[in-house]
């Protein structure tokens, strides 16, 4: 059974700074990985799919990379609306989410 | 404009049943697979089930297999989740989400809350 581990659990970043979030799979998932953003009281929103493809309408400051077992979501310059919880999800077999990373204002 | 609107949540006793619905608009319902995903309040996301675009294939998380049934009515643009033998640990906000060819979810509803409590 695949386990998805996100790190760090929380991250304090100042507006305008760069944030780097990690997601590790316990076995290879190829490039079958998505990233979602969730703000309090809202549904998740798709940011990235196939490890590095931005979903329609997602700003270029969001980028995804990686393959196999190691993946990264980078937010190049944090805006106020980016403070949220970010989840990775593998879909190489049954969909499975990581535990999330909370990005907080420093 | 893509919209998914869940309904049917509520408070139910352990062992009882509940049926969730998800009405969809803004795209061709019959062309897409759909997921149910749940979230324990204040916690992470758990995938529950998926149904193929034509309803012929259905897959479930181990935690709900044998108790929950996913279905879709292409004539009514509506997705369903029949939940039987409910347990306290099924308490969560249940989201419906549109499936992509790759089984990620590109559009989500706002969720309906299910509380299982005696």
C-alpha cells in the first residue's frame, strides 16, 4: 500500500518569499501526482496535475516538479491568497492524498 | 460555468443509512467520471469512491467497501452515494468532484456534512 508523506507539516513564510513544499511516495507513482490548495471553509482547488502541468487559471508562480517518489510544489512569490493548506495526491492507482502542508504568514 | 452541488447530509445514528446527491451543471455530465472525497472536519482528505463516465466501473476505498455504493443518473445530471451501515468514523464533509482521465479531480462541490452519532 502506498503512503504519501508531505513535509513540512507547516511552513511560515513572509509575503513575497518563495515556498517549497515536498511530497514523497513510498513507491513510484510515475508522474501521476496532483497538488491542491484548500482555504478554510472552501473546497480544494486543483493547482497542478501530472506532476508539473498547471491547471487552467492557475498563476505561473505555482510550479510542480518531480517524478517517481519525490515531488515538489514551489510558490515563487507568496501572495496573501496563497496562505492555505496544500495537499498532494497520487493517482497511479487508487487516489490517495498526503496529509497536507499548512502555509502560514510569518 | 461548472457547478457541483451536494445535498443529503445530516445527522444519523450508527447503523442507519443516508443517500447523498450531487447535481451537476455547466458541462456534459455523461462524458465524465466522478469521485466522492470526504474530509473529517479539521483534518485531511480521504478518497471514497469513483464511478466511470458510463457507470460501468466503480471502485471504493477499503474503509467503505461493501457499505457504500456510488451511482450516477446521466438523464438527471446527478451523482449519488448510498451510505449504509454508517459508523461514527464516517462523520465528515463529503465532496463530489469531477474526475479527469487521470483520476485527479478538477472541479469540486462545496460539500455536504454527514454526522454519525447516537
